[in-house]
C-alpha cells in the first residue's frame, strides 16, 4: 500500500439488517475521510469526493491519503448514520442525500 491511512472508531454504521458490502476501487489523488460520500467520475472512472449525488457510489471506510490511481476500500451498500457522514459543502440537503443513496442500496438514518 502506497497511501497512508488511520482506522478510527465511530458510529458510522447504523446497523447490519442490510448487508454492508465493501469494494476495493481506484481513486483520484486526494485525502479522504471515514464516512465521506464518494462518487465515480464518469470521465476517468475513478472515485473521488462526491459533489454530484447522481454519481454517488459509496461511503469511505477509512481516513486515507491516496495517489492518483491508487485503490482503497469503500462501502458500496449499508446503513449509515447521516450525522456521521462527511459531505461536500455543496451537499446541504440531507433528504436529497438519502434519496440518492436509495438508488444504490445505501441507506441513511438519523
């Protein structure tokens, strides 16, 4: 692994009544936080911080700094506490986030 990351405890996962599934996928360079919303860039096919809910694919598993093209684990299904989610400042509508997640079997609870 070329990146550095820190695993920390949190109340991110709201339950296991729906499977929590993880995938090891390719990212754009950057620093990501546990619980951060992640999208797939339709041009590069790499994951990055979510600014467009239409492209939402998951929730970041760990705090990590990555180089371009490096792979890391992301939750692609599950139930998460919306209060623990790290989101871009442009994503202010929790209901819109909840509705976008439903399309991907990503559920958010308060």
